[in-house]
């Protein structure tokens, strides 16, 4: 009986280890796709700036002005969120936005126009995605950027709405204001 328990325990440990290893491999592949996206952005516009922080990559398209957002601050933003599993951002991978222009270009027909309001994000909010929190730290008012991160820094093993578990995400952000 003890031998059977030990064998089952060893099998469970081995299975968990394989699952963890495959998930880490998945995240490494996602981070590679993020790096390829960043390199392509830099080829298109060599003036963009890239910041890495806490598992997130921020690609600054338009520089902002003023004070940088600190880890305890708030930012008011417009955004477009993308499932980055394919390694690209497009209308077909857009899952959420509060930017009316992006919703229109994606041919989203929404009857509730109240969703097109700037969103205040508090970096101390424990429910804010870790990748988004890390990526927003340091933004300035007027900045336009992409924030990209692997599933490890997104929803992890949880499926949320149309976003599969362990999915990498990309957000295009337009910073309206910063408050520290």
C-alpha cells in the first residue's frame, strides 16, 4: 500500500513538473513574440523608446510630458486591449477598448456609448493586471504607447471572457493624465 502511494505521489509530482515546464516554455515563446513585435516597431520607427519593467515591455510611440507615474499613482487612459497570442495587434485580436475610434475601425457596433470614457487606473489596485501595472509605471501625460506582457503577467491559468488561459496581452494606451 505504501509503495502504491509513493508511486502515485511521484507520478503527481512528475506531472505537475511537466505542466510547469510546459507553461514556462509557453511564456518564453510569448516573450519571444513580444520581442519580435518590438524589433519590428523599431524598424518602422527608430525613434520609439522601449522600457522593460517587471515582466512588461512598453513601446513608447509618442513621448509624454511632465511627471512620471509612480507605483502608487493613478493614470487616466484610453486603451485598446489585444489578445497577443498570434504575436500581432489587429482588429481581429481586439478584445476591449474605450476608444471610440478603435471600436469603429474594428466595426464594433455598441449601443452603449458610455463605454467610451477615459478609464482611471490606480497602480495600487490589487486587481490590476501585474503586467499592466508594471508597464504603466513611468508613463507621462500625453504619452502613447504599447504595453505588452506574457500570460504569466496577465490572467495566468484563468480564462477570462474570450481570453484563453495563459494568453499574452498587448494594450495600446493613450495617457490622458497622471496623478501621484
